[in-house]
């Protein structure tokens, strides 16, 4: 026969356990904090879409521009973008293969034309390193679309705007949760 006090304590324990399970499932956690990849992390106003402003704020908080900076805190356009694209497109961890390059180019710059892997593979090794990507970028118009103010230089907001467009595949200036998930799948990004 179970005492009445034990039954009350057991029920309280069950309620607490259920609360912990629900609480653990409510918000994705990453290292004790909200997961930076979670859609809710970027959708600040919880309207089920990420605006360009929300994306830029999220990108700054997550340090998406850190690899683009030179030693003086300025955007190092070719070098920084080359390092970033190399990292984000490189799925295998070694040199960037032709398939990785093509997949990355298609996902990030769908309007790119006349960009040929062999032209970028300067040492004819069969894969690209970040220096080869850096050398190839100036010979294309890939970053022209990111230069919103048409100044000839790309600033941090314009880079984040370019990143936003990678996510906003239907070009309606909003990123849905489905676009968010697909966008993250196109990135080999480790926060």
C-alpha cells in the first residue's frame, strides 16, 4: 500500500519532469544559449518570416562578416569573400572540387554566366584553394549584384544583403522558415 504522501510526491515529480521535457523542446539550445541556426533566432518579431533587417542584425550578431575583415577592420572584398566562399562551399574540407564550386556558384550566384572551373584552377590541380577563388572573382561580375549603392566597393551591409538573397530564393524580400532551412543547407557554416 502506497502512502498518500508518497503519491503526492510522485505526482509532483511527474509534473516537474514533464515541465522539463516541454521546456527543453520549446527553444533550440546551442551551448546553453539559443541555437544561432534556429529560425526563431533570426525572426525577432515572430511574424514567421525573416526580413532583410532581421537577417542583417542576425548576421552581425553571429559574426558573419568576421572572415571578411582585413587587419584594419574594413571589408577586404576579394580576399574576404574568397575565404568565406571557399569555407562555405567546401564540403569535403580539402580543396574545392569542381562539383562543390559548381554547386556553390549555382546556389549563391544563380545568374552567373561564363564562369568556368578550369579558368579558376590556375595550378591545374583539379581543385581550388582560397587564393584561386580570390584571383578569379575580379574577372567576373559575381559581386556586382551585391554592390547596392553601385560605389564599386562592397560594405558589410551589402555583403549581408548578398547573403540574404542566397536565402530569399523567391526574391520577395522575406525569408520563410523553409527558405531558411534550405539556405542553411547550402552553407557549410559552423557557428
